[in-house]
C-alpha cells in the first residue's frame, strides 16, 4: 500500500527528480510551465509538437531525462479545452496525475498546478490531492511477494505547487479525512469473507473510537430482546453471530437531532436456502458495502470534525444455508410488528434493514435517514455501474442527494415509488412478502423498506452496481470503489452543518 504525504508550496523550480505539469489544450503553458520550457531551451513545446500532444482532459505525455532540466522525468497532464473544470473533474485530474507519478516509480514528485490563463484555486489543488490519494489506493494485504512488486509499500512525498498554498493546505486537511474514509470503506469491502465476519466487522468499526466516535455493539441476546426477528432470521443459518453497530459523532449542538445513515452489512450472501449459482458468488463478499460506506462516512465526518450530530447504524449478518437456516415459507415478525412471509431467502438485505431502520429511527428521531445497500441485481440491469438507484419519500432530500452526486461524481438516479408497486409485496398469509417478483425488482425492494421508516424523510441508495466491480476510473483501480462516502459527506457539508 502506497502512502502519500502532501505539502503545498508556492510555485518555484521543482526540487524533486520527478515532476508533473498540467497543460491546457494543445499543451498550452502557464507562467511556471513557460519558465520550465525556457530553462530546457524549449524542450516541452518541442515534445508537445513531436508527440502531437493535444492536452485533452486527463491525457498524459512523459518526458524522460529532459535535456536542460534538473529532472529525471517530467510528465504533462492535460486539462483539456473546457474553460471551467467541474469539482469532480479536478478530483479525476488528480487521479490522472497520480497515474503518471506511479508510473515514474519515484518516491518524491512535484506537481505544478496552473492554468494557462492563471492560478489554480486552493480548493481545486486540494481536490487534485484527493484524487491522487484515491488513485493510489490498492488492496495488496494478501500478496505475499511485496518487496519487488510495483505496488510495494512505500511513502511518496508530494509537493503541490499552487498560488495560495496556505489555503490549499487548509482545504486539504478536510479532504484528507474524506480520502481516509473512502479508503477505509474500500478496505472493508475488499477484505475476504473468511477474515471479515460480523464480529470482525464490528471490531473494525470499534476502531473509530480513536477518532472520537462513540461506538455501541449489540449482540444476539440484545437483538432478540429488541424484537429484531427479521434480522435474526437471516443470521440464523450462519454459525457466526450477528451484530448491530451504532456509531455516534457529536460534532453539532448538544441535543440537536442527528442525521442518520444505515448500512446493509451482509458479510457474505450465499442466498441462503434459495442458494445463488456458483459463478461469481465470490463477489458477495462485498454485500456489506453499504455498512462499509457508513463506517467510511462516519470516519470522514469525525476526521474533519464536522459540525453535525450523526448516527451510523450497521446491520451485520452472514446469509448462509444450513440446518438451522430460514426457509422459504417461513413467516417472521419484524420489530415494528409487521409479519413477513419469506419467499426467497436471497432477498435478505431488506429483512436486515427493516429492523435496523425501525430501531434507529425510533431511538434517535433523526432529521433524515439515508440507507445504503447492495440490495438488488435489478438495479444493475436498470442503471448499470454509473448511477446508484435513489428511492425517497422526500423531494428535498432527493434533490440534495442528486446535487451532492453531481458535485462528487458519485451519481444517483431517482427511481419511482408508489402504491401500485407496494401492492406487489402483499402476501396471502402475512402482512407482506420479501420479494415482489422479477419486474421492478429494485422498486419493490424499496417499497419493502418504506414500510419501516414511517414519516421520517428517508432515502434508500441501491449501490449494488456502483460499490464494487465497477469499471476502473481515474480515481479507483481497486474492485471496491467506496461509493457513498464522498456523496454523504458532501450532503452533510452542504446542508446539515453548522
Ligand atoms: N446482495 C444481493 C444483490 C446483489 C446482486 C448485489 C449482485 C450485488 C451484485 C441481494 O441480496 C439479492 O440477492 N437480491 C436478489 C433479490 C431477489 C431474490 C428478489 C436479486 O437481486 O436477485
Ligand atoms: Mn441476497
Ligand atoms: Zn444480499
């Protein structure tokens, strides 16, 4: 695992052997780039012309041992022609920059940030650093051969040259906490399921006490006493006992109502008695990505000392088939009294969330609740890997989440709810059943959850397509993306802080 150490300084001649310079369209240079080009007797402009470098957004060109410059490597990265880059573009640019630095394999590099027409804003410099951190993440804990690997553990010292370096440093402090939260979420999702059961997951969550987060862990007897029969029904097929974790960050006014995040934490989903096919089942180690995102966002809020009261709830179970497992046909009573006919034991996430949501809302009376869950394969059919499904009973919360998605690049797409869909989960023998058939599978799953949230403003994010196995991007080269951490941190920062 690579670890990056950032410093921000005013523009000057790079003191490292490796440097990255951003350029405009067709390799257009700003003041610092022009000075470097002059020092190298025009070597940058010659290279741009020789390689026909267009400076397209995120594209790169490497100059090795550039004559006249005191550098072993100078990489150019394009900013494109667009006048204003969006915030998420600056983060992705950081990813592209980190890609160049990693290729150079050096342990120190200078990033020269400027626009052809002037300075880069300090927040944008911090966004670039955030993108670099996210790009540098790799999950190599279980690679036994490390020393000679490209991805070997190493520290890289990065100097970012930007106009207002003091304000960039400030802006970076908060971004660093967010990057750490994303990396934590990715680690949890990437961990193999033998290592990370409900108990072990809860232990990882407990480590957030170091950041000042209050952590409560409830075991089986407590969950039984609280009447969480829907959650326990899922857990009963596994020898590993369930856990419900409550994370509390009190950065806001004393007594002020908290914001709330609830995560599906199925540490492995075999499907239970309605067992899944073998092909690809290993991916179900990531069925706790919702809970991982909740841990990540709580770490981010605490790490940057957000002025908000926030509660995170993790429903941690393993869905296994054994002699004690739940059967199709079983009827269980959820904590709120709703009786549920189990049609398919593979529709387990909604059972876990039903009790977790009801308990959390009743106990904490939050301003709003957002749940995150790798809930349905159907959402991947509907939206692919590029948007999470958003379901909500509240237009304002929906709009805030959509805007946070645009700002961070963690995109959400609102899907419908309504009484006609709700009918599809009516049961002949119980109040509701746990599947509503193949059509609109993500919607009927959301209708199921809606039965447990009452009037509280609520949004459900189905992250099955975005949290894991999504295509590689400038800012993520690992199987798990950590989706949701930046989105929810942003939701809080823009609307619920201070
Ligand atoms: N964890 C799965 C959903 C999932 C599928 C997540 C693919 C990530 C990738 C969930 O528990 C599940 O099995 N859902 C079923 C519901 C069905 C039985 C109604 C599904 O999507 O097939
Ligand atoms: Mn399932
Ligand atoms: Zn599942």
